């Protein structure tokens, strides 16, 4: 028998760890969905080519929320504004970007109703992925 020498408490602890990892992964994937509403962390996964290397946007500038669907990005070094804007547009082509003085203005192109439909569909997909991941992790323990 595969688990003959294992203690029930050890199996339970192992299962709890796998479950917690699945929950963490699921929460991270849900955070990705929130990008359809302006938030300070909506550009956390944007990587900018600057200074001959790649850097996270959060290290190159500050995100300022200006309403539900509008964000300003204050780039610390104005010489890389074009690179930052290009990285944002590559990250999400549905965003409208423009340079306004010392800021990069980012507007969500979709209406609130359109965003809601997209979010619901993405949430369903993420939930199904979570269930499959949880089932796979459970099988690896048992």
C-alpha cells in the first residue's frame, strides 16, 4: 500500500499545504481580472525595456488613480516615457495611452457594462482552472 507507513496527520498537513497553494494561485489569477478597473497594481506585470535592460514598471514610475477608468503614470525619468507607453500598450492593447505633460495618461477603452461581461467570463475561466488545479493537487497526494 502506498500510504501504509504514513501518519494520517502527515497526509492531512500535506493536503492542507497543497490546498493553500491552490488558493494562493487562484487569488493571484483573480487579481489579473481586476485590471479592467483602475487600480494601483494594474501594471504590476508590465515589463519595460529601458536602459539596455528590462525593468518592472513599478520600479520606473508611480501609478496615480484618476477615477474609475483613468490612470496617470508619473515616470521617474522622463527620457523613458515612450518606452513605458509602448510597454503598456503591448501589455494591453485595449488601453488608450497618451503623453500629457510629465505624465502618461491611460484610459480604459471599455464601458463599465463591457468590463463586467469580460470580468464574468474571465472569472468563470479562472474558477474552472482552479478546480482542475485543486483536483490535480489532490490526486498527487492521494
